[in-house]
């Protein structure tokens, strides 16, 4: 699955990066026709070190930056995914102005959520929640292979792309499940529909200068949402 996922995301990327920002919470790449956001890894994460080529990312082709998803440096990998999003998450992209998480129905543990989204217990009571760092009541990533094959509704945080786990998760998703990839860093790439995803739901920035400034100043997602629009696209 990982090879098919990479091929889908990297296909046809064109243009060059007009702006690159690595902030405390989010990283941002602006291209000629779109912009991409990806969550910046925590400073205590694996590979915590500086970017190897500061000052040399802006102006490079998006395809060149996208190839950094294979980098040994975790922050370069994030820039690679942001560059992919800068290609796919176009300013003129049309879709439904809804949060894809709202399309998931509560079916007890037949609803599986990868990532603890805000207010999840109120939105989807009884859902099986899989977290990298489980809290009481959550499941660990190792439980995905048992939970996903029986799921009817599945919500997957887009952060699974940058942390490298999405391909393995999709291997366990049944064709019958209604599956949503959701989050500000979701690539709105229709080729992902061929991999078992039914809905892609992400954030497309509108006010690029303000977005870049808030990211540079450590803004969280709540500071970025007013500067963009939710775009949700569905498989035909």
C-alpha cells in the first residue's frame, strides 16, 4: 500500500515553492496554485534537530521538496508533505464546506477513529479511539489490525501521512467501511479514493500572508482556521 500511496500523492506535482515556513506547531509551503499545512513534530520527537539546508527551500520545485518525504530528517519529511499539499490543495478547488468528521456516524466501536480529535467523546460517544499515546479508554496503534476490519465508519487523522502510518492502516480498512481522511493537513488528492478512502477533508488557506505570520509566531490550528476554508471532497 505504501508504494501506491506515494505514487498517488507525488503524481503530476508542478510549480515551485513561493514561501516555506516551519513554525512551532505547523509547517507551511505556498505554491503557485495552492498551499499546504502539516503539523510540525514535537521538539522531543525522534530526529529532533535543525533542518539541514535553512535558506535553501523556498524557490525549489514542489516536486523536489515532495521528495523530502524520504529524508532522514523528520522536519524535512514534514516539509515534503506540506509541498505535496501545496500542489493538491488548490485555491480554486471546489468541495463541500463541511468538516469531514461530521460525516462519521456513532456506531459504538463499529466507529473507529484514528487520532483523538477535539470534543470527540461528545461527537462520537462510544467510538473506538486509537492514539499513538493512548489515554485511559483509548486503544494503541497495535489494536488497529483487530478493530478496523469490523468497522462501519472510520475517521483517520491526516497526521498519519506525515508519521508514516497511513499505508499500514489502509491495509486493514474493509471496502464496506465509510472512511474519511480528515484534518488541516489532509491532501485533497482524488487518487486517494482508489485506495479505499471515501472522503477527503482538509483546510485550504486563503489569507496567505496572515497564515504564514501566525505559523511563524507559533499559532495553533484555532488561529489558522479563520484564515482558510474547509474543503471536503467525496468519491464519486
